[in-house]
């Protein structure tokens, strides 16, 4: 398996913990009177969608970003092994630090801090007690399973730095039962139509028969989005902006790539008057299956 080197992705001024604190801030995930609470209807909706979409088996989080561990607790009991894949070496380093913290290892953190780890633990506690996420699991059980299910055969965390428009280079012949993408579709330079993207064909080839692709993404990704949600400069340089992912174009792209049972719907975030609603953002939720 090929991994890119840190030097290829060394960009100054980007802290991968920024997206974690933005999307999973302590105003929305906290403890109140000893109870762990997720007080964000959008986050609840996304986690519920993922849990209802994932099928039993292996899972690849493609374009995982630094928020990977915040999505995984909701689906941990439904999958057998977990792999995180991202273009940014800084994102992967942040995920490695979280992994060490989940294992209880002493480590010198380059990006994460104690408050970030505590916030993740609070989220895990909340998921453990909510029926919609499979009540009956314990926070300790979820944490142990996340650690155990995120290992390569040689015992290391299965965290891959690679180019998700050249999956064969990094994944080789590996295949998965689930591939998920959360806010990770970008248009390569010169491509402005979603139906032209070769990405979905590559994803289909790395899914087992009847494997499932799960997508959560903005309906429209523009230069304004990149200013608000842009992350590592290596990502925004390699994958340019201005891409419309409406329901019809996404459905056509997935079918053109050979997927079956394509389901696409829109979700309007910010039901409590959040920034997203004020900006008029719409999120697309989609699933598609590889042929048998």
C-alpha cells in the first residue's frame, strides 16, 4: 500500500482541529446534570442517516477529514472494520492523535488538546444512551470497539494519506462493504459537471458486490463555501470550487458510474436558525449500491 509523505502535504497555517471545533463545538455537545447531550438537530440528522444507511461489514471513510472519529461512534456496532482515508497528512495526524487518546496512550499531541478529546468522549457517551444509535452499548464498549476495529493486520491504526481521485494507488485491490463521504466531493480542475467525475467509478470498483456508497454533501460548493468550510490548502488547491450537486445530477452520475438502487434526497439544515440556514445551504443525502 502506498502512502504519501508528510512533505507533499506540508502547508503552513492550517490547524486540522479547526473543523472539529467548528462542526462539533462544545455548545452543541456537552454534559448537563451528568447527562451527555447532543444539542444540534443537524448533527443528529446526519448521524441518524449514517446509521440507517450503513450495512454490516467493512467501512472506508473517504475524505475523512479530522472529524472522522465523531461520526464513527454512531455506526461502530454495525461495521466490522474501519478505515480513514484523506488527502491531508495533517488531518490524518490529528486522527492518529485522537486514536492514541482513545487507546489511553500517553502522547505529545501536535494538534489535538485535552478539551477536544473530552468533547469526543462526551459525544460517545451521548450516542451510548440514545435509542436511535443502538441504546444498550456503553461508552467504554464503543471506545474499545472503535480502537479494535480500526487496525491494519500489522496492528497499526488504519489511517491512509492518499489521493481520492487515484484510489488504486493507495488502496491497491482493497474492497469494502461501505464507503462513506461526508462533505468531501470536490471538482478537479477543468471539470464543472458532476456527471463527468470519474470518482464514482473508482469508488464502485473498491466496493464489494452490493457494497454501499453513502454521501452527505452540500448541494452547491462555491468559493463562498470554501472560505467558510475550506480546510487544508492542499485540498483547495487540488480540488477546485464551484460544483453543483443537485439531486438529479447526483442520481445521473451514480447511475452512469454503474451504481444501482440510487436514493437521493435533500435536507435543509439550520432548523434552529443557524448560520447554514441564513446562507440558504442545502445538504444532499444519498446512498447507492454496487452491482451484485
